[in-house]
C-alpha cells in the first residue's frame, strides 16, 4: 500500500512538473504572440500607407500617359523635367530630414512637401496647358500630396518605433548577457569549491574506512579466538550431557523391559480369563441341554445338577482367584513403576547433587588457590619487610653503639657551639681519624632513617606493581578462557547449523517426493476420470444407437400396419356392412375411422403412450430399487406372460415386439445406472483421496513455514547471543557483567539452580 502511495505521489509530482512546464511554454508563446501582433499591426499600417502612395502615383502616371505632348511643347517639357528633378531633390532632402528627426519635425516637413508639391503641379500644368490651372485640379493634387505626406509620416513613425524597440531589446539582451555571464562564473566558482570540498570529504572517508577495516579485522581475530574457546567449553558440556543421556536411556530401557514383562503377565491373565469364560459358556450350554430333562426327576439328573453346581462353584472360585491374581499383578506392576519412578527421581537428584558438589568443590578450589596466592604474596612481602627491617636494625644498632662510644670518649658537653661543629665536620671530611660529634651522629642517623623510609616506599611501590602485573596476568587468563568459550560456542554453532542444513535438505527432499507423488496421483486420477468419461460416453452412444434402431423398427412396423389397414379398408369396401360391423366389434374401444391417416395416428399414439408408461415405470422403479435385478426379472416375466394373457386383438399382437425391445432397453438402462452409480462412488473415493493429499500438502507447507520461522528465530537468537557475549567480554563493571549474565540465562533458559550457581560464582 505504501509503495502504491509513493507511486501515486511520484506520478502527481511528475504531472505538476509537466503542468509547470506547459505554463512556462504558454507564457513564452503569449509573449511571442504579443510581439507578432504588434509587428503585424505596424506592418499593416505601413502597408496601408504604401498602398495609398502607390494609388496616388499610379493615378498620376496614368494622367501623364493620357497627355500627348507636341513637338512645339518639347522645350516646355524639358523645363518641366528640370523642375521635376529639382523638386525630387527637394523631396529627397525632406525625406532625409524627416527620417533622423522623427516625430518632432513631422509637421514642418509635411508643410514643406505640400508647398513643393503645389509648386510642382502648378509648373507642370502651366507647362502643359499654358493657361492658369483650375482650383479643382489644385485641390485634387493637394489631397494626393497630403496622402503621400501622411503615408511618409506613418512609415517614418513605424521605422522610428522599430529602431527604438530594436535598441531597447539590444540593451536588454546585453544586460541579460552580462548577468548570465556573471551567474555562470559564480556557479563555476561554487562548483569548483564544492568539488574540492567533496574531494576532501572523500579522502577523509577513505581514511576512516581504512581505520574501520583495520579495527574490524582486529575485532574479527579476537572474536574468532573467543568463539573457539566458547566452542571448546560447549563441547565439554555436550559430552557431559551425552553421558547423562546415556544413563537416562539405560534407565528407560530397564523401564521398558519391566513394562513388557508386565504386559506379558497381563496378556497371560487375560488369556486365562478368556479360557475360563469359554469353559463357562460350555458349561452353560450343557446346563441348557440338561434343562430339557428337568421334567424327568431321576437320580442321574440330580447328580448332574449337583455336578453342575459344583462346576459353577469351582468356576466362580477360579474366576475370583484369577481376578484376585490379576489385581495383585496390577498392584505389583504399579508398585514396580512407582519404585522405578522413585529410583529415576533419586538418580536425577543424586546427579544434581553431584553437579552441585562439583560446582562447590570447584569454587572452594578456586577460593583456596586465591587464598594461597594471597598468602604467598604476603609471605614474600613480609620477607622483604623483614630483610629491610633487619638491615635497618643493624644499621641503627651500629649507630647507637658508635654514639655510645663517642659519648664515653668525649668529655665535652652534649651541646657545642657552631664553630666546634664546623671544625668537627671539617675534621670528618678531611680525615676519619678523629671522633665524630654526637650532634653530627644524630643528624647522620636521621638522614639514614629517611633513606630507609624512601627505600621502603620504593619497595612497597615495586610490590604493588608486581601485584598489579599478577592481577593483569589473571585477567589475561580469564580473557583467554572466555576466548576458548567463544571458540567452543562457534564450533557448536557450526555443528548446529550443519545439522539444521541436513534436516532442511531432508525436509526439502521429502517435500519434493510428496509433490512428485501428488503429481503422479493427480495424473492417475485424471486418467481414470477421462477413461470413465470415455466409457460412459461410449455406452451412451451405444444406447442412443439402439434407441435409433428401435425407432426405425417401430416406424417400419407402423408402415406395415398401415398397409394392412389399407388392405382391410379394401376388404371392408368389398364386403360392405359385414366388414364394418366386424371392425366396429373388434375396434369398438379404439374409435377407428375408415381413413388410413387416422389409423396410423392412433397406432403411433398407442406406441408413444406405452413407451411413456414404461419409462415412468422405470423411473419410479429407479427411485425405489435403483440397483436391484427385480426390474429385469419383472420385465422378462411380463414378456413371457404377455402372449398367454394377451387378447386376440390385433393391437396386442402388433405391440409384442415393441414391448420386448422396451424391456431390453429397461435392462440396459438399469445396467447403465448401476455403472453410473459405481462411477460416482469411484469419483467420491478419488475426491476423498485428493482431499487427503491436499490436506497433507497443506500440512507439509505449514511445516516448511514453521521450519523457516524456526531458522530465522534461531539465527536471530544466535546473533543476540553473540552481541551479549561481546558486551560481556567488553564490560569492566561487575554490575554490568551481572546484568549480562542474567540476560544470557534468560536466553539459554537456565534453571533456577543453574542461575544461582552462576550468580554465586560471579
């Protein structure tokens, strides 16, 4: 659903982008269209002005062609041409002056052009006619000149607008070009900076990656060592577990042997009970036989009665004894089972006690080793201290003896002035022949005591360093033991994984086998169905063919009977009333007419009615007795009895063959129904088998899914266990180690006793 939502959001984003692009294109097209419309309007104005000028010029040209100058007026035409040239020059000058100045000088130029044109036309008309030019012509010419001037003004205005627009566009394009170049330069600089920054980051990432790879390799090496050690520990535990399993299997075998012996005794007792029951039945039969002779009170009977009573009493006693023995044997078996269970529980309890004792002994052993190690360290420390103290005591004793000797020999008081001390020091420094001063000896002893204290502190620090190094050695040993445990756990993981892969292969092979078997059974089932269908269709075709043959036979019989009726008709026509009376007496119930078609219809109706009755009989018989053979027997008996009980009428004789064929058809129909019922039963059996196979396939698929789930769970649990062991190895705080131990106990499902043992050791 989330993927569909993301696809819809992507499609909407694409559509929005497409709509924005279309809007931008439409805005560009609108701006271009405005420019085109503006240009079109200006061109239309220029076109109108040019058309007006063209019309004026063409009109003037036609007037000049209509005028036919004579040879006498040649000089005047030359003068007019000169004037025209002069006026054309003036007009050209005026146009040149109009174009650069633009709209400001347009009115002045128009007046100049107008005056020049008036002069030109006056000159031309004077040169042509030699008379005064009429005012109408002058006004006409002035109007034409005004149109020319207006067209020139419009053209000049449009040209000025176009040039101004061109200059503005040129300035805009130049400004935009400068902005774009600046933006391009700025973007290029930013790109260069970004590329340099990215390269620096890439270099840093590569260095970090190298460091992480090195760290990862080191971690992998340490993890492999730890996993090997853990696997070794796991292998040892597995061996212990296998030994315990063997002991349990031996106990179970003993229990099974005892149960088998119990079952044998029970079966023997049951056999004896059955034999006694059969004897009792035989005795009862004898009693029933002898009860017939009760009415004859004889001595033999009384004796037999006594014997029977004795036998009954004996049998009752034997039955009671056997039941008592059976109950005793059951009680013995129950007691033996209880004893065995108690023995197994006792053995399990002893095993648990032994394991606890082993754990306690190991803990005590470790504690003893720790105490021995501590005592050894204390002994070494005391030895060192003893040696140091002996040395110091010897030195102090020597110094004291020396001081006593010096005090005895010296006559001066204990305190001397500074000059005598300096003299004594000088004497001691120069030569040791003279005796030292007691003050100086005291100072020397004090210095030696300080020296001894320093030596003692150094020794103490050395012993502490030695103890730390030994503790580090112990930590290294613990780390190595944990590494061995990790290795053992890894080996166990590999073995479990190989076992799981083998089981998975076996399950896959079994699944493939079952699938192939299901396919084969499905193919066989389809083949059986097709075969049954083909056989049933063949039987139905055969029945249809027989019905068709029967129908043809009935039609032939009807044709024969119609011929006989025609013959009878001819006989009736010849014989007259006798034939008619005979026919009326013989066919009074059939309402026969002297027409052959009516007779044939009557016979056909009778045949159809008989066939319907027979079909109804078969259907009703099928409802009550579907697969019994009574239908065939009834039909055969009816056919055998029909000739004896039939009337002398011609109709019964005619339909005898048809009824026989109908009975045969009924027999075939019953057989077909039997076969149909059998086929339906087979179809039901096959459907049931198919359903069982489908259920089996579903169960196998569910088991496969369960195995896959177990595999995923096992991998997840192993990954979680690996992480926890790693955290335990990296932890330094005992509290965190205790928490990790509890987590491991919950994952591996430790018993309360095991958890207590682990917590005591930690």
